[in-house]
């Protein structure tokens, strides 16, 4: 029994030491945004309306301040969003993401009531989109204004290429 417990503790400790690693290229923000835009199925500014943590599991852990204790973790999260502005993709006014957020899997965890600039992939066979911490997905702050300006220019470029010139039928 002690061997099993020791194995589990070492496994949890080993998993906690690994980290998600994203290889970002050293490019201008305009190039990075355009690249992410091209790769994403949808790009949207949206509010996380409801967040549901899925697949809970309890692990025995140790910390200096609490000693041995149990903590609850979640493997995945389903989030319902309300779209505020869309630059790309078909997702409707309300759409869902389902993301694996367990340690070291590059998942992105959302908080209810917060706005996010989302670079989405999918949807999967159940209609859920996904994203990751390695995409340009991020919480709305003043720092994303430049990115939104770039997306607006991409959007205008796309519109100008598909709109007939005046006088044309």
C-alpha cells in the first residue's frame, strides 16, 4: 500500500513540474496576429457567460503550509460565451468551448463575466470549440487594443476584396 501511495505522490509531483511549452516566433505583432487569424477557425471577442468545471478528481498533496491534504482538480472546462464582435468564423451569438485544462496540457481556463479575445479551433463533433494558452487567446485588457486594431484592418481588407466596386453589377 505504501508503494502505491508513494508512486501516486511521485507521479503527481512529476506532472506538476512539467509545463506547457509554446514555441513563439520572434515576429512583429501584425505578422503574429495575421498568422493566428489564418490558422483559427473563428476569431471573436466574447464574454464568458457560464463556466462549468468537468471531471473532478481529488488528489492527496503536500505543501509546507498545509502539510498532507486533499485538493480537488478538474480535467476540463466547458464555457458558454456570448459574442460581442466577430472577425472570422461561424459560431452564432452564443457558443461553447470545451477545453482540457489539466496540468501541463496548454489548456486555457476562463472566468465567468470576463471578456476574452478568442482564437478558436473546431468545432468538434459535439459543436464545441477549443483554444489553448499557446494561441493568442487572452483576457480583454487595454493591452489588446493594438491586436483589435490589427483584426479590424484584416476584417476591412477581407470586406474590400469581396465587395463589388461601385457601378459594377
